[in-house]
C-alpha cells in the first residue's frame, strides 16, 4: 500500500464526455515534483470508466469504479458490472459499501461478497464505513462501525488491498463535519480496532463527507488521516486542485 496522501474523487451520477477535459489540469498537477506525495484516483460513473482509463493512461492518476456486483464475473444481472469487468478495462480500484449503495440495498453480507470478488480480481477496494444520524444520536457509532468491519470483511485475512473510508452518512453532501477533536478520536478508534483485529497490519484510513476547499485547511491537521474521499468538490477541477494544493503544501 502506498504512503502517499490519497485524493479520491467520487463523481457519483455526474459527468459526461465533456467533463473529461476538466481533469486535464489535475493530471498536469500530479506530474509536478511537489505533488508526488499525492495520489489521485478518479471514480467516475460506469459510462466514463473506459474514457477515464484512456485519458489517464500516461499519467500517475488512477481510476476506480463506484461499485461492482456481488456475484461472479458474468451473469444475468441487468444494470450491473462485475469486478472482473472493471479490472479488464484497466481500472484498479472499486468503491464498495458507499452509504448511497447501502440505502439501495447493499447489506453487510452483500458488501462482503463484493469485497471478496474485487480482491480476487486484483482490484484495490475503497471500503466505506460510517454511522447515520440516528445511530450517531443514539451513541451507536462504534457499534455500527465494528459491525460493518466485521461483517464486511468476514473471511478476509489481509487488508493490504483495502483503503478504509470513514464517511459519516450525515456528513455526506450536507456541509456538516465533526470537529477536529472528535474526528481525530474516531479515526484513531478505527485504526486501533483494525490493528487489533488484523494483527498490526498497516491500515490506510481516509475521511469523506463534505470535504471542500475551505474546510481542508482544518481537516488536513487531523492526525492519522491518509487522505480524502471527495464527492461534490471533486467534480470541479479548480476546487479539487485547491484541496490537493492546500493539503500538500
Ligand atoms: P461529498 O460526498 O464530498 O459530496 O459529501 C462524499 C462521498 O459521498 O463520498
């Protein structure tokens, strides 16, 4: 696993061929010496995966899918793509367990199958975990996170291909972010838990939820964070570059 700072752009259900051009400035930035510490991964919608792979081919920017199916490589699953399809077109990462997919029916069990599948197809997994508002208000955050980790990673022994994305559901797209103190504690809690569970293997944890070019000055101070999963602000290359610059410099 890399020890670079990760900037993962989750474009969700946004973007078309026109928007491809906008990532050129980001690719250019990552070629500069100062930014070798940064690793950028674009996760566009399925329709753009192939174009993003081609566009970023000669650069250090990587591409990932926003999801994959939980079954094997092929099958009668209308509307889905498998992790082997993602791998075959040249993407290297896949987001699994995003709360927007959990709401649509991704259970911890399905997520577990997806992770097994993705790893066996040699993809790196961006595994999203985090509590919703109800769970937060009822002080169930740690319980929920442990459950997501234990069920989602059932029978997974090595976590070197997994990036953990802590994304409190109530923070996604709302502009609300935990204060630094609380967020740092939460990240450390997850790190400690993973170290205990996976016998001190190195863990990579990133934060996601309303990261933008204003709050990044604050967020980058938090110890233990290996990068960010960025939704809304990553679709605007100016803002995205601003986030990268402010974190690295
Ligand atoms: P946001 O989304 O940055 O727009 O809050 C983050 C995510 O859903 O991964």
